[in-house]
């Protein structure tokens, strides 16, 4: 048989394959059997998928004189469709490769049955395999291109939604349709979470870890922020990440909670905290930090005679703050500062002589209220913070006898 006749016979066999509904059925079955992700799609969608690849793959042999005139747009569109449908790339490739392998097997069997010589079959199958390999690459390219577009679009949509929910501006919450599109319910309850992660690559990594909690996440005011369906735990974070989590609320009530979380974050960072910390744990510090003018007035009235450049005065203030932090218990304060209790008592007495702080409650008949303690703690903390830059605020060592 002349070579031209053999090639024509082969093309006829392959063309018949492309038109044969039974071949289509076999390839659909192979793809669905080898890929559960593909099998979850409607069978009509699988048939469209296989029909595209089969027809374009086999048709290439009908025009070998135009090897560069092959349109892969349908393959790329197919990959884009699968990305939009949420089929993982691994599942897509398992389906494509299973169908490809079965198509080659059928082509060989039918060509032999039609009397096509093996050397012609081999040459044609090699050409077909190269082409279907290129086709597969274009399916993957289309998938990744669409995935990137969808990822950017989804991330942008979610970021805009978060900003609309959490930042000052529009007093009305986003429409219910926008919430549903992002996977949120208008009547659902979510924990506003604000992290200290600002690097985009680290933010994406943290976002992937938090997605298991449900909700949406994105960069808000430069920090990875989100609405979590469940409270995160330390296991959901990298060891060096700090995250503030608010009590749950409906979307309409999240804006104020976000403002509080954002205010609490630098306070927690200043304490060297890491991991997950509830907003309520930092309620006192956050509330006081929101009143800087009142803090200044309190410092001026209660600690006006202290000199921030005087190391002895700073030593007295640090000791008094530790005393308040340890529940006004002399022994606990002394142990924490590695001092003798008499040294702590001396420092408190000296500070009480210099300032207007009510620290003379070591006497048996002394009565200090909770608000007295609050005002003293706030004044001392603010005063020490003012002069903390470039200084060592340690409290070890015995003071000089200053009078």
C-alpha cells in the first residue's frame, strides 16, 4: 500500500473515532473513574470536555502541513472553566491524562483492525502524543491564568468587603448579596481578628491557615485582618505572629470591634506578646490608651514633682508600678524585683512623700479603693512611658539614701 494511501486510511480511522459516540463514552468514563473531582461535575460537562480534546487532538493529523496553525484557545478555555468551577489542578490532570491514555489505546486497536501498518501507527501516535501533550499544557496554562485572575478578583472583592464592614465611612453595612458572595451571613456571628502581619506573602500564608476557621480575610489598613467563624488558637498561627480576637458579633456590629482590636494590637506588641490574645484581656490598657489627654492631666497632678531624668525617681516609680501589678502585696513585689521587703517599703514611702499617690496603705488602717489603684497605675505607667526611650527601666539594686 502506497504511503499516501496508508496515511489516508489512518486519518479516516481517527476521524471516525472523533465522531463515534461510543468512543466519547469510553473517554468520559476513563476521566470520571480516575478523577473524583471531575466526576463531581455534571456528566454533560465531562462530555463537553472530552469532545473538545478528542476533536482537536485527532484533527491535527488531518492537517500536518500546518503544524504551527493549531488553535489551543479551546484547551485554554477548558482549563479556565475548570478553575472557575473549583476543580483542583491535580484532579483535572488525572482526568485529562486518563482520557488521553484511553484515546491512544483505542486509536491503536482500531488502526490495526483497519489494516494500517504498525510503523504508520507508531509515527502517527508519536505525532498525536506530542500534540496532545501540548494540548494538555495549554489546559494547564488556561487553568493557572484563570486561577490567578480569580484569586486576585476574589481577594480584591473580599478586601473591599472587609474594609466596608470594618473601616469608618459608609454607615450602612454591605448589601446581603455581597455578604453571601463572600460566604458570610447577615445574621451570622463572626470574630473580628487583627494580626500584626503586614508582609503580603506572610499575609497570604496566614490567610491560608485561618481559612479553616471559616470567614473571610484580607489586608485592612495594611494588616492581615479577618472575620473568623471560630476563635483561632495558637496552633493556627506561626510562633512569631500576634493576633487580637474580639468576641463574636453580627456584621453590622463589627466596625467598632475592629477599631478596638486595632487599638489593642500595638499595646500588646509593646508588651512583647505573641499568639492569640482576646480583646477583653486587654480591655483596661485599651480603654486608658484612648484618653491620652486625661492621662497627661493625671500625671501632672499626681506626679508633677518627679523628674524623668532622675534615675532614683524612675526607680521609685518602677517599684510602685510593680507593687500595684502584684496586687499591693509587699512580699510578692519584693520577690518579683529580687529585693528585700524593707527596700520595697522604703521606696513606696519615699514616693508617697514626693507625690500625691495614695501609696501609704501599708498602715493597718489604710483603705485604698479600686479607683485609687487605677489612677495610680495609670499615672505611673504613663510617666514611665514618657521617659522610656533610650533608658534602662530596671529596678535592681539598692537606692541611695535620698531625702
